[in-house]
C-alpha cells in the first residue's frame, strides 16, 4: 500500500519570504513523486516530479522540491513567495510498477502582501 | 488544444436519480482516470482505464460505473445517487504507455461539482 502525508493543513507566509510545503510518503517499492497545485474552481495542475537522479527537482513557476530517501520526504519549496502562489497544493506518490497515484490531503498556502 | 473537458460543470440530483459525467481528452493519451475530491481527504481514485476497452476499480468504486467509449472519452455513471456521493469529480488523463514505467503526470479537467439531496 502507498500513502502520502501532508502534515500542515495551512501554511501562511509573507510575500518575498521562503515557502516550504511538507510531504512524507510511504511506498513498498521505489517511488515516483509529484506535486500539483489547484486554484479555486479549477482542476489540478502539474508542478514537478521526481523520477530518479538528482534529489533536487526544479519545476514550474520557480518551485523546486527535494527528495530525501532516508526521511521519505519530498518537500516543496520556493525561495521567494508571491501572492499569486496562494492555492491548494497536493503531494502525490506512485509505486514505479503501479498505475495508482495516491494524493495527500492537501495544504492551503496563503501568501500575504 | 482544450486538454481534458468535463461536462456538466455543476449538477444537483435527488437521491435515487441517475446521471452520467462526461469526460473527453484531445491529447491522444492512453490512460484516463476518475477521482473524487472531498474536503480534508485529498483525491481518491474511483476508476482507471489503461487503454481503450479496459477499466479497473480504484479505491472507492462502489456506486459507480464507467465506460471507456473510445480513446478520447471516459464516462462515469451514478446509477442511483446517494448524498454520500456529493463531491467534486475530476477526470484526468496521462500519456502512459502500457507496460512502461508510470512516470507521466496526470492532466486534469476542471471538475464537475455534484450535489445529491
């Protein structure tokens, strides 16, 4: 079985400050890891993924994520947050041999001006 | 390209009524998915289709049926709606080649907001 935990329901940061959204995962085999963002009344949009190789993955809109195998984590980061980054963020994991993509419960990010 | 298109955008049903949620993608993707989104629970997989003519149950298939009509279209049917099926339903597709590693991201539609009274 596979699962994802996003320990924070909400993250609040000031514009210009660093943003971190936490994610830990559990999977029996080797993981593929994904981050998605959802704006109000819209579907999820893909931000970035980890497949293999470098532990630091860069994605859309200046976001990056760091894969840490020993801590089974895949935290999403942005060095300088924008008000427009305010949204709902989902971490997702998939075992490499399984089509099922399991999502975390989501973290609401609010960036204040 | 429209991507993944879902219809209708909103729907209100009475308990016991039936309806079909439509989904179509124009990206020539093999794999298609139906998820439901409920507050605090993330997204849960209802059904999955690896390719035209194949479907598999996900985490929460009870009360739903699906049809992969062709490569483009994947519909979700509620035969007898219940208040527990009040949710936001998302269709997604993926450029997954059967038999290869599952590393392709999903592309989502904008959802159908269903209320069952």
